[in-house]
C-alpha cells in the first residue's frame, strides 16, 4: 500500500515540528499546573472555605474532572469539523476558568469555575496530542508526543510547586491559594495566541476535507487522487476498549498520588508537602519522562507501558509494606521509584493509543473515548480514595493501587505496537489509488 503522505512522514524534525510540539504541550502544562496546584493549596482551601477532606476533594478535583469529561465528549465530536477551528477555544476556556478562581467567595463558585477550567482542559486533552501526532513525522512521532504530553504535564506541575513556594510565603493564606490557582491563566493565554498561526493538519486536509489542492498549497505535497477510506468499528472496537482500559487503570493508580501525595502521603512520612512534591518531580517524575522520550521510538510504546505499570505496581506495594514502616528517606525513595516507572511507561505513553491506532476520520472520537476513560479513572479516585483512606488507612490503599497497576501491565500486552508506523496504515483504505 502506497502512502499518499509519505513525503511528509519521512521528513526529519524541523522547527515546525518543535513549535507545534511546544504549543501542543502548553495546554498539557496548564493541566499539570492546575491539578497539582490544587493539591498543594488543598489545606489552605479546606480552612478558607470550611471544608473537610472529602468536601474539598470534590470541590477542587471532581468539579474539574467532570469538566474534563464533558469537554472531551464535545470537542472529540467537533474535531471532525476541523482541528484548527477549535484549537484555541479550549485555551480560552482554560484562561477564563483559571483566572476566575481568584475571585470566588464560596465553595459552589469555586466548583463552577473549576468545572469551566476542566471543560477547556478536557478539550485540550483530545485536541493537542491529536494535532501534534498529525503534524509529526513517522520516526519521531513518539518523542514529539512524549514531550507535548507527559513531560509538559510534569513541567506544569513543577511550575505550580515554584509558584506555591513563592506565593504562600509572601501573602496571607486566603489570598495565596487564589493567586496560585489563577496563575494557570498565563500559559493558557500564550496558547491562544500561538495556535492561531498554524495551518490545518495535512491528514485532516486529505482524509476528511478531501482537498488535495489546499494540501499542496500549505505543505507542498502533491496527491493525485483523494484516497477512499472506510471505518470498521468491528475491527477497531476491541483495540479501543483496551486503549481506554489502560488509561482508566493508570489514572486510578496515579491520581491518588497527584491529589493526596503532597498532604496525606507526605504527612505520613514526615515530609513537608511542597518539598515532597518538588523532590518527586525533579528527582523522579521528570527524569522518567525524559527516559520515555528518548526510548519510546526505539523500544516501542507497548514495552515501556507494560514495564512502567509493572514497576509502578511493585514499588507501590513495597512502599506500603516496607516504606511506611521505615525511615522518611526509604519511604520517599520507594514512592519516587513508583513515580519514575510511572512516567517511563503509562504516564507518558497512555495517551498515544487513542490517536495512533485509529483512522483520521474518527480520531477525535477515539481520542475522546480514551480521555473519558482516563477521566472516569480520576473520578473513581476522587470519590473512593478519600473514603478508603479514612476507613482502611494508607497502607491498604497503596497496596490496592499497586495491584491495579499490575492489572494495567497485563492489559497493555494485548495492544498493537504503533512504533515507526505511519498513521496512514490505520486508515483502512479500500481504494486501489494508493
């Protein structure tokens, strides 16, 4: 089968690829910043708004995740009407939602603006990796998606740590948490400006818009005939289910640490929450992203995700059984190892599957399905982990999350490997013109 976009697929990395990757990653940065910032200022919000652990968790996290869920549904569907058309509306929603957090005075108001913020983030979760993948070349697609995804998420989280350290020590508590949360609007504003400059993706022009003339004008790629494609849901249904399942499992296992690591877990081992998060990100999570970025185009997504899930499970269980009873250094090291394995594997790779394994015409939908599965995992964590923590304790909770990670490793083994494969191979083309 000839690839009509082979010329684009075989190009080396250019400044265009770097720019589109960084702009795509800016949206992911906002998500990492906002969710981590919420956990860092969690105790301040509890006191300011008079909420307990469960109530504050629902206001801060459940509201934004429900917004993610709805945003993924809406913009996953709208993506078939144009990638570029909606690749700025998501950033506008993120800007408004982040900024409005500074002006709320009640728990209900905070929940509403966090929902609006989550709507934009959910849309971006679908659009950013999809657009970046459709811009990318074949051999470097994995590393480009890794940079704009998992790496930028943790860089955003790191940004929230530095912002919290600077602001909490300089402002009264009731003002500090508002400023920390509102600062997430700044990178979102940059995204709105930058995304206006990029053309529609070549695959959208060819496979959905079916406009080879525009493709030649924008990218210099000549295609004689528009290829005919057909989608077989029967052929892709099981793979989509597996892709969604692995993201669900990862978010159940990982977001307990995102939400409760800087307060519950850090407190249990006697470490300051903000310092705890700083160490985890700098010494473990971000190095894990960099390792994944370097190797996922070499060894493959499947190997790294299965290895990462296995490492997550083993070290999380070790942390529960041994780390919590040992010194703070041992506990922090074991918990950190869980994070580095997480980011070597699913924390970087899990968002690839819904994009790389499916045809252009439904890529927005398949991306949305996997995003919604992940967000469902976060909702599961948000609702259940506080209850399990309060009723069963931290040791039981961490063992349970470790077992969940091991299930993720098994599910990963049944996924197809997209390493070095053109996205065009998944178009299910039936025409003889290519």
